[in-house]
């Protein structure tokens, strides 16, 4: 059975692609960040246009971020998160030993 005969997911691609661990982690972070941003906006009942008005960004910029065609800089990310009631936080990584 070839890849074309079965569903081929993004996770499959990520696992099979010739990427370094650092590249995989960067992609995983970008995907997770985008997912959380969309969830937060939708949980507040906001459209992209509403978020644009609240953040001072343009709606097309938010659309590019949400479709992962662009990755926001930290200052832009904060402009988006604050109206949604969020901020950024740095937390320690969990290790296999639970540390």
C-alpha cells in the first residue's frame, strides 16, 4: 500500500520528513501556538476582524498567522494575546524522569 492509498497526515509527514529534532520542535511549536491562538479567539466569540480592531493589527495579518503563512514576532503575538486575556510564559520542559 502506497502513501497515496491511505490517509497521509501532517503528523506522518513530520515523522518521516528529513528534519532535525530542532526543526521538528519549531514546527510543533508553531502549530500549537496557532491552534491555541485560534481557540482563544473563538472562545471569546471574536472574529478575526474583532481581534484586529482590539489588537491594532490588520485582519489580513491575523488571517496569515492563523493559516500559518506567517509566524508572528513576539511583540505581534503579545498584541494578539492581550485582548484575548492571555500572555506568554516561559516554563521548564518536562523530562522523561518527570523533573
